[in-house]
C-alpha cells in the first residue's frame, strides 16, 4: 500500500435520512444519528447503489469528504478554544460536537454500501473509509470529555495535554489509512491496457463526460478548494479533496480520447 501511495502521489501534477421526493431513497440509520435529528442536505442515498461502478464510488467519496470537512472544522474550533468564555464554552462545544458526530455519520453512511462491492479493492477501500468515519464520529465523545476536563482543570492548574495528544495521534493514524484507501480508489481509475510511447499507462477508464462530472461535483462541494488547500489551516479532508482534483485534472487522458 505504501508503494502504491508513492506511485500515485508521484504521478500527480505538482501544481434516518429520507430524501424527500426521490423514489427509493434510503433512511439514514447509522449509529450516532437519531430519527429526530434534522437531516443535513445531501445525506441520502438512492437504492440500488451501483457498487460496481467506480465513477459512482469516487462521487460518493466526494460527498463524504464534504460532510467530514464540516465536522473537522468543529474539531479545530474546539481545539482552538473558539467557543468564548468558560461560562458558555461547554454548551457551545456540546452543540458543535453533536453536529460533528452527525456529519461524520453521514460521511460513513454515503460510502458504506460500497463495502459490499464484488470488486475486492473497492470493498476494501470502502470498509476502511466507513470504519474511519465511524471512529471519528465516536471521537467526539472524547473531545467533549477533554473539553470538560480542561474547563475544570483551569481552576486547579491541571492539563489535558496527554489525553489530547493520544487522541490526536489516533486520529492521524485513522486519516493516514483513509488517505491510502482514497489513493487506491483513484488508482483503479487508471486503464492498465493503454500505454504511452514509454510504456506507461496514460488513460483513465472514465470518459471525458464522467471525469468532468466528478470535477464539477468536487467544485460544487468545495467551491473554494484552491484557496482552502493552500491555507495553513486546511484540514485533512480538504487535502483529500485536493488529491482527487489533482488526479482528475492531471495528464491522464479520458477513455474516449
């Protein structure tokens, strides 16, 4: 996997929830999301899910990244202490982390059907992503606990540094695995049968229309991606979105070229 990751990175250019009005929409019933929770827009899937279609799988990942990015912003705000004075910090942190849990649950929900794909690589990648988002959702409980401890320990001079460091290390390990799963998903889009003069693959299995549709979807979910990815505060899931953009807009030719 590490070798595959290096190969893919090296070829990139340097630069519950019912969908109202859509027949066959599935309900969101993943852990952490209750029936009384207002469904975020876009947190829905339409049955049957084309689990063997790589175009569909990448598009689902783009939608998942959009939700995960929103949850990640909450994490950053809590870690940066952006919820004001201690008096109202806990209440706002609780509301924010509740939203973070919902967004990560939605991200997991959207990619989870692909874990049942007959394509073993797709199934493996989807399983890693689903479990990763689920674990990140569970981490909101730890974030809230750490936030509570910090509020109390301010009076005693204590510190939550060790607890926070352990949690952030675990989070980074999860994100690394999810990055590898995304890279393997993108690698499947390369057509191994079509080579350039040097014997290197130079085509995608996607048509021009499909490639452009994925880029349009990415722009719709991340309209400020170019600005966000160069920011010092760009999160992990913005970087994942940028990875998809760089790959799709790179030197690979569409299948119908």
